C-alpha cells in the first residue's frame, strides 16, 4: 500500500475546509430520468452559514441509446443484474463527461474544481409495504434505495474528489433516504419571518415545509405522490415518442378532467398515507401509467382528457396532502414551486384554484433560482457539509433515528 495516499487525501479535505470559497459542481437526475441537471457554483461556509452562488448550470439529456437502456433497467421484466451493473458505470461515465462540458462552457479548467457532488440517477426504491415481495428477507427487511452513476467513475474520469451515494447512510439510520433534499432546503431556503413551503414537482412531488426561523427539527418534508411521471409517460405514448412532456400543459388544457377516473386515482394508498413517506419510483412508473391510460380509454376519454385527468391527479394529491398533513401543523404564507412541473401552466392553475388564497409562485420568480436547479443546489449543500464532517439528513423528514453524515467520499487525483 502506498503510504502517501492517506496523507494526500486528508490534505485535500483540509485544503477544502480551509478555503474561504470553493468551486463545486453538483449533479442530479430524478425520477423522470430525463438526464442530469448540473450546476457550477461558488460555495462558502457550512450548515446554516452556507452561501451558494450559481455560476452556470444546464440540464443535459441522456443520449440514445442510453436513455432507452435506463428505462429497461427500471422495468422488472428487463432490469437484470448485468444491465444494472453496466448502467451504474455508464451513467457515472456520462456524469463525468457532463462535468467536463459544463466546466469548459463556464471557462474554467478541471484543476479549478474543488469538489463534485452527485446524487446519481434515481433507479429503484423499496419501502416497507410498497412491494408485495418487500419482506423476502423476513425480519431483516429494510428500506432500500438504488441510485446509479458510480462515484468512482466520476472521480477517476475528472480527477476531482466526489461525494456520491447520498441516501444510504440515512437508510442505515432507520430512515427512508428521501426526501434527500430536505437538509439543503433548510440550509438555503428558510426565512426568519415567512412560513414557507417549497414544493418540488419532478417525477414525484414533495413539499419541504419551513416554518419561520425553523430549527432542523422543526422543518418537515415528505413525498406527496405523483408529479410529472404519469403525465410524461402518457404524453410520450400518445405522441408516438415525439414528445417527452406536456409543454406548458398545452395538451391538458385541451382536455376535460374526468371526475370518476380522478376519484379512482385519488384512492391510491400512498396518496392517503401519513408522513413520513417516500414514493418509490415504481409506484407511479410506466406500469401504473399504462393502467391509467387503459382506464381512460375504457371510459371513452380522449387522449387530451386522460392527460388532463392525470394532471388533475397531481394537483389533487398535492392539495390533499397539504390539507391533511401540512395545514394542521403550520399556517403556510407562501408556496414556491420548483422542478419541471413548475413550467406547466395548466398544473399551476389547478393548484392555485385548489389552494386559494395561499400565494403560489415559482422559486425563480420569488428567489431568482431556476426551477430546474433547486434540487441540485440542495445536493451541493449536503456534499459541502459531508466533506466538513457535518450531518446532512433531516430525521423529521425521513424518519431516521439520528442525524448522520451523508454520502461516500471518493478521492480524486492523488498527487
């Protein structure tokens, strides 16, 4: 064993901590699996003294055939071990390429970069009660989460120390591992005077509730149910693969919501479940979405009506969760939307109608932060604290028994 490896590694971490400002790239690809969003930021401080200034960011689409192969991994019928193992490394390699492209686009060299934080590609999650075979290990069954995009590949390809696998330590502490972003939300977006809820609408929808001046134990977060996942799948099918999402909610706006189908969808056990709760991707994935399509067509609905009803399902499930699990605890002054769903005018209109008179706007309109960048910024906040030895989870959100340091650290260039 090279005796110089450990001292060099430790010196790199010490240098990071001692810097007044660090250049960091964050990477995240959520349940919609469109591709990673990457953000290049300048970071100073830690915990609630963290300051993050966005230098540049971009969303990168998975390139064919990688995108199709990722969805093969998601499906039970095609998600074999060899494909999962290969996808882990290939996605890590692609993430490393994304870092290099973003850094070059912003006019920096890789040697300028102090850290990479990657949450990976959400792939599969098993939470007690959400799979009929969840207890195949009997009494030893625990929540499980699989993110793809090997941190070792990112660190090796870029030469930059990488924090990855952000959820597992929380799960080991008895949590669900989600919502992962909760700590970053508390660090970056709390307000001393405003009771604020940040609601991310990605593939899955989730509120982070930040009472004014809240401590880490006073905030809470959970998954409320579907976000864009069902809508995206329906649009992709009815467009013959030409569209991947309902641009500005235009398709839903041409349809009519079917109340009978909406009522049926709203009986989904997860939507009605009390927090803490995290929605496994497969709960509202392609199999479920195919069922929604079939139900709608059996009722004689047009494609536009089915998309409109799926959009209403997202809005109604969010509303239900606020009324049942948020409002009894906190009087909300404002709701800020983030994620791809924040660009869907039809969905936003449905939410405003249902949650009136609470002001609903986007995080970009209120705080100047791009709606697609919020999640990756929270991941950066977590990774920044990880390398400084600070905890990065929120037990009140995930159900963990204790606060823990989140993520694995893979050293970059060693000399």
